[in-house]
C-alpha cells in the first residue's frame, strides 16, 4: 500500500483527472457553461476526456494497490502529464489569441495553475522520498 501522504496526493490528482475527463466527455454542454473555446467536432475533446478519465483511474489504483499488485500510474507519470497539460494550456492563454469571456479566462488560468502546482507538489514529494530522481 502507498504511504498515506502519497496515496492522498495520488487520490487528489486522480480526482482532478476524472473530473476533467468527465467534463471533456460531456464537452458540448460544458464548454458553453464554462466559457471556454468550443470545438468544431466533439471527437477530439471526448477522446481526450476518455484518456484523462483513464489516467485518473490509474492514479486511484496506484494509490490503493498493494506492493504485489501491478502498478497504475506513478508520480513520475503524473508529473509529466500535469506539467505538459499545464504548460501547454498556459502557452495557449499567453500566446494563443483566445477570445474568452472573463469566466473562461478565470477557469482556464485556474486549471493551468492547479496542474502546475500539483506537479510541483508531486516533484517535491518524490524528491523527499527518493532523492536519486524520478525513477
């Protein structure tokens, strides 16, 4: 079983990914409500939603599995996913010439901040428990 702090962090990260996955799986009605850019097709947002949902489940599994059971997604994978997503979203917000209402800007900046922040917390947690890197 994962240490309590690690399990809690993986659960929080898993919860965020599952919520984002569900939001993307229901993208059409959710996009208007959130004030984020719409898509010409629902194919890509729903595929991404399914991937994020799966990542969330993998994070939950990693947090509760025993040492003899197969692993889900560890902290190193979560850091890579969250940093990539957070930094790409930040780049879109800074350089993408997006025309968004204030609500959309607040939600997307909040999401980018959460993704980068949880990555930094995960890196810190990983460094504390394994000073030799993210292996």
